[in-house]
C-alpha cells in the first residue's frame, strides 16, 4: 500500500553523461492541481514536470511515467505514489520517496 506523493517529495536520479553528473534527489512540486491536499500539501499528479538541475543536459523530469495509481485520480489524472518512477531521457529515476505525509495510501 504505497503512500500518495505530495508537494516536496523527491525522487532519486542516477548520474549520467561523461563525466558523471546530474544525479541525486530531485524535489517534485505540486503545481498541476491545487485543490486536493494531504497534510496541507498538494497531491502530485502523473505528468508533473520538474527540473533535474543537470548542468549538461538541463532536462526536465516527468513524475509517474511508470506506475501511478489505477484507482485514485484527480480530474481524471492518476496520482503519484511512493515508488512510482519518473523519466527524463538521460537520468534514470529510482522511484518517488514520500516523506511529506505518512497516512494516506493507495490500494490499487
């Protein structure tokens, strides 16, 4: 039963390029919707875009490209959960780590 991701949760990304750079935790903002909150923080939706802060590629990540809820949706868009993996093309996402709330889960 993974926790639902909220504004400020992060996803670790691997280094990429030569020399290796751009890895580390990438904080996910909750800007795609503002009316559903858990612990006062907006819920993260599948497709939320956030920067990798990589000085070489300057890419952006997209939350929940692998995973996301099959049950819980906001305006038809699935919510992201702990362990859902994002994508940016060069850096491999390792799954969202939920630290912003500890009580709302998704059973799908």
